[in-house]
């Protein structure tokens, strides 16, 4: 067991609440919370029994009792908020999508490297037990030659034009909010795509409602991905090889179950997750381990891979004609 780091939580929305709850349930130390609203920070601190309360992000950055900060601001603020914490000497875990684009991702990586700090993308799915077992099965060669990934992340979210999912100025839309999950999974299975083909539909606000993407790879491999914010689909994933497949149940990017099915239809393994809470603490434990090891690049999801994934998302946006204000 490494010495526990003291966490600061930047922003107090739903994802910050879920993350903080999981840290508490699993014995990690949440020292401080910061918000642009003192009242919001105080309410959050009262809910979770947090000692240090900050009514500004700058105040949180200056807290000497905080070692690492979880950034949970809206997408366009990720880079600015993370940079503030890095410049104050804090390690940083940034909620996905890591940044708004690849340029911002590279800039954050450069700041962290210059200061000898860890900055990591909070793609929590990578760290879940069922995904760890999936990687083991692929490495063992159980599926033979892995050829195909089929995955969706589709939700029926608010149609309110003022909701963040529909607001371009907040980085809203299906791709960055939801599509980053299957894109990251495809990177995990196959690495960088050789070709990208995407198409999309849009909300009246200009935010993307549905995005369908196919990645092509050398060796006759491909990934087929659908993401949407206006329809609810199965939210399952299937990894297919020449000798079998892995069928990951709903909801594939959260703690769930899967089956390994041989080419003849026989079930050769079943896995069911047993996780305390939502499972967001695994990424926090990885951060603490990486810091203790002095590994400031990451392992399951390196900073270089996060930068490259943002480049892939940029390429998809270019194809579907999606731009955010100020870019």
C-alpha cells in the first residue's frame, strides 16, 4: 500500500459527486473541494465531510494540504483548470474528454512534464476489473486473431437547448461526452486507426446528436462505433476474433459482466464485476500508484495516448463539420 495522497475536488457537479462518493467508499482521502460558488463548495463539503472548503479555483490551487486535484469542470474549462492546478504544483486527474482538442492536450502534457507532475485523463473504464480481464484474454490469444470491435454508447438525454449536452459553448454533443468511451476502447484494443470514416446528425443548437464511426486498421481489422445523445440503445460491446468473441453486457463502460464465446457457440468463460460503488476509485488508486512509482507518463492510459485520442476526436469532428466556439 502506498501512502495516501490528499485529493482536492475541483467543481461540484454530478460527476464530481460520483467520484468523491467512490473515493470515500473505498478509503481514499478527500481533503478539499473548490467551486466558483462558496455556497456550492460548502454544501458539497458538508455532504461528504470534507475539511477544506474553497470559494474559488485559485484558492483550491493554493491549498498546501492538497496533493492531487480531480478536475470536473465543463469540457472547455478542462485545460485552463488543469493548468492552474499544475502550475500550483498539484498532480491532476482530468475528467474525460481530457481537453477540447489535441492542441490543448499537448499543452497540458508539456506543463506537467516541465514541473515533474502527473496529469492523467480520467477514462475510468480503462481501470475497471472487467476491462482488465478483457485485456488479459486478448493477450492470452483466446480469441485467435482479433478482427472486429462493435460498440455503442447511446443515451436519451435532455432535449433542452440550454442543457450542457446541447450547448456548443460548453463542448456539448454526443461525441466528446459519450463517444470518447468507444473511441478510447478502440484505441485500447487496436491502437491508432489507419483510417477514419464518420457521419453525424445534429441538434438545432448545432451540437452533434448522433455520430457513427468506422476505424480501419492494418491486418483486416476494424472498429464500428455509434454514439448518440437522443436515443437509448443497448450500450453493449463485442470483441470478435477468428476463434471466438467477448460479449460485454449493458452497460459495457461501467462495472458489468461478459462472456467469452468460442467460434462454435460454447461459452468458455463468464465474468461478473463485484465493485464497491460505481468503480471510479480504481483510476484514483492508479494515480496514487503512479505517483509513488515516479511514473509520470501513465501505463494503462498514458498521457501520449490521451493526446493521440484527442487527435482522433479532432479528425472525427473535422469529417462531420463540428467546431466549438473560439476554436
